[in-house]
């Protein structure tokens, strides 16, 4: 059996070489990865790398199956649950920005509480000070859940937004 490190590197290598694995391979890969992620075996950086790599692999291919989208959601929950709920804060600015791009590219829409945690981690991490990354994150999240982003931005601009993890 492969370790999380092997799975992460294999997925990243496929993306780097622009190799498009079969649907069958992707399905098996996601099943194994989701099972290990749910068991807390991956680091947040490994999970972020896997999701980003899958987005690179799938960006010009067929859409993810519903079961594969659910497995991506398992990976996202594992990221946010890591380190006693601080997993999203452990990702650097590049990791969080890349994660937003990957979600938009894969067409995966996390729950609104997850998005609230994600945005809190981004803005607490200084996202608003980096106009390019801020625009990228907001653009990508608009593709994921436009209505929620509008609500969150209205709350943010009025000072009511959750910078600590709640919803507007």
C-alpha cells in the first residue's frame, strides 16, 4: 500500500507532466486518498497538493463524478479538521490561494461553514494586503458559491463578517 507521501507525489507528478490518468485510476486514487485523509493520515499541505494536482489533471478533461466530488469534500474536511480545527490556518497564502483555484476548477462547492472557515483563515493570514491573491481567491469562490460570497462580502464591508469562523 502507498503512503500519503507516495500518493501526494504521484498525483503531483501526473499534474506536472500533464499526464491525464484514466477515470478508473482517478476513481481508485480518490477512494484511497479519501479513506486515508478521513483517518488523519495526510498533512494539510499534502491534501492541498493533492487537490491542486487533481485540478491541474482535470482542468481540460471530463468533469468529476458526483462520488469523486464527495471524496474531494472529505479531503477538504480533513484539512479544516487537522490540528484541532486549525488546518486551514496552517496553509500558507499560496496554499490557500491554490486551493480556491482548485475548487473552482474542479467545480466542487464546499459547505458554507467550510467556506466561512476558509475565508477567516485567508483574511486572518493577510489576504486583503495582497491584492492579486485576494482577487484570485474572491474570483474563484464566486465560481464556487456566488451567493455566499456576496453575503460574506456585504458582512465584511459592514464589519459584521466572521473573521473568526462564523457566518455573516
